C-alpha cells in the first residue's frame, strides 16, 4: 500500500481548521442568500397575478455536502464526493387542479468538479415550456459582463464564480440582474 504524500499529511494535520473555515464561510453565505431568498419570494409574489400561486417547498437553505446530490436521506457515506450545494427553491404553479403548469426559481451556491458558482435560475416544468419562449425576449447584452448567462431546454440562469471581488453587493446585483432581465420578461409572458 502506498504511503500518504506530504500534501495529504498536511491536509489531515490542518483538517480541523479547514472544516471550521468551511463551516463558518458556508453559514455566512447562507445568511446572505437567505435574505436574497426572502426578497425574491416577495418579488415573485407581487408578480404572480391571479393565475399563479406559490406552492410549498422545503429547500430553504438546505446544504448538501460530500455525498450524492440531493441525497438528504443518506446518513452514512461510503465515499466522499467533491460536491457541495446550498440550495433555495421558490416554487409556483398555475391556480388549477388538473394539468398544472409548474415553475420554480432556484438560487444558491454549487461546488463540484465542474463548477464553483453562485447562481439564480428559473426552471420550467410545464409541457408548454414558457422558458423557451422568453429566451428570445431576454436582452443578453444588458446582462452585465459580471454574470455568466446560460439556458437549456427548460431553464435559464445567471451565475458568477466567487473570486476576490465577492461581496454582498455583488450577490445582490446578480439577483437584481436576474429579476430585471429574466423574471420580468417571464412574468410578462405568463400573465398575458
């Protein structure tokens, strides 16, 4: 069996300090994003109109770490996976019982082998896929160079990678860009 390398020994030696820093940092970010969550929920409530309403959701600052993505029931990990997510979800649906049109706004922080971002995302679970229709309405040039804009078949988002310019103001500005350039055109479309 191969012996531990110097870096691995140093890592284990400093693990208590690293875990403490990670815990404190994630909790501070959670406090900041909780405020964004509350503001977004209030903002969305004001735009829902008569046709839509907020639905119940339990992801209000849920932290997933080192196990499988969203594997909240797993208590014992057989291996550590380089993954962490701090997730908030604001779901809303059409005010009908049958064939509801469902959407959600998700915000948070995600870190894995491919990404390290703070993000704001609109997801569409309807068969009509309103998100596809609003992508053309989004003025991508108006979304600041500070944010990465992206979309796929059923979602659209803005995000940024934390770096030395990270601040509460930067997170709030990203949230404002998301509201202005993604949520406003979306709610204009679904409330027609």
